[in-house]
C-alpha cells in the first residue's frame, strides 16, 4: 500500500536513519543558537552544503549536523546523523513551552522515538518499533489517530519490518507512519521539495549538548492498571474479561468457527472446571503447527504465505496456553494468565479495563 512518504526512497540512507522535528513559532537561526550550536551557517541546500569548504561540510565523529527552515507556522529541523536522545533534550530545553513534534527513527539501533509536547507537557510518546510503552497525557485519545496514520500498534521486528503480535496483512511502517502522524498533529507536511530546499545549518558537539529537565509523562500503565483491576474485580466481571480476551485471541487465531473451540468457550462461560474431552487434541495440533511454522529470521517482508503461517502459529499457541490456563484452581491467577497475551494490545486496553471495573 502506498503512503505519503514513499518518496523517502529518493534520499539514500534516509529510510534507515532520520531525525525530524517540528517546533511551532520558532525562528530557525534562533532555535539552533538556543540549542547551543557551535557553528550556524547561512541558508543553503544540502547539495550546496556538500560542495562547501571543508570547515562547513565536514562533520567530526563527535558532532551532529542539524538543518532548520520555516514550514508554515512551524520550524522544521532534520538531520541524517543525529543522536536522537541528545537532540531531543536540547530541543526541549531550547523551546520548553512551544509545541514540539519529534520523529527519530533508526532501523539499526535502539534510539528511535516519537515525541509530541505542548504547553510543557508530553502529550504522546512512544518508540516507533515497539508500542509496549506508550506515554503521554493524551495518549489514549490519540490512539485512533496513530492507527489511521498507519503507525503499527504492536512491536515490529527491526530486521524484517514484520509486526510481531498481529495477523494484520499490512501492519504499517514505523517511519512512514510516524511521519504521517506528525503531519496530522502539525497540520503540515514534509515533502521532497522542502528537503531539497535551503536550510540554516547548525553543528553541535555531542558531548556539549545541554541536558533537559525531566519532563512529566502520563503512561498508559496497562500492566499495573489491569493487575490492580483484576484483584478488585467481581467474579462476574473477571469471567467477562476472560471471555473477552479468549474471543479476541480466537478471532486472531482464525479459530472462531471450530466447533470444539465454541464448546470450550461455552463451558468456560458456564463455569465448568474441566475442559471438554476433545479439546486436548486440538491444542496439541496447534502447538505442532506453531513448532513447524516459519521462524521470524526465515521470513522476508514479501513472503506473504510464510508471514501468514508464522503469525497464525504464534496466535494459536497463545490461544492454546490460555485455554489450558483458564481451568486453573485459582480464578484470579487463571484470569491473569489468560489476559497476559492481550494486555499489550493498546487498541483493546480501555475496553478490557472497563469490563474488569464493571462498566
């Protein structure tokens, strides 16, 4: 599926490592100076910069180059050799009260991040390759915008680009999805023409970056919140949550039409303490399917059949373990085990939490 950022392939290396930031209302030269740039050039394109004297174009091993230009009501900055953490801290300290959106994506390191700040508060933050720790005061409200921007809502394998915890045929792309999300928040758009245009360039020594004061965040504490809700849930609410989780997993595992699974879910709903006699062979068959399915390191982004088999194997193995765990002697522990595979799915977090709390 095409995306607004398919043009990134026109810029060699940019898909593998890019730092882009949007700062509302800032002056390009003033922003770079406030960040502590040791050298600030006049406006020139990236191609012109590469033809400039060595004192301007060369970037020492311990330095970072950052370009800045106006884009509507925003100043957009970008770098192809940025240290994401240090540049983020420097931007936050230079413009603490301004609206700020940062997309820093690296496919070969763990320094990727997305950050949206406004009025001095983190509104949304996440690691583009791993959505298990979404933070921000507006995080839950922005989940639909993340999904429509095609930001993958489950962890993505850096080596293959495959989503690890979803059967979606087209899970999205961490870099393109994050840039599209930034566009929708800022109501602007980065284009090839802009990147090929004139920027004011700043050079920073990485060790000289100022540290920003810690910023408050409001994490989606899914593990803590669900564990707390599970402890206080009524037996009826706990059963409803278990059924919700199992039905979600059965759908993902493509097992909803299996009559044995249907009878097993009906037995759980009734409160039976023993599984149906014909369930065990089904679970063993699923485990065998999971063992024989292609492994992640054997699958490429275009191996559609292998991708489908790998994901179905993972999902069916999860469902098998959950169906066995639900018959445990401790209802709370059994429920926790069943809910564990789906608790990281931020798209159902709110509904699952509501069920446990009796809403």
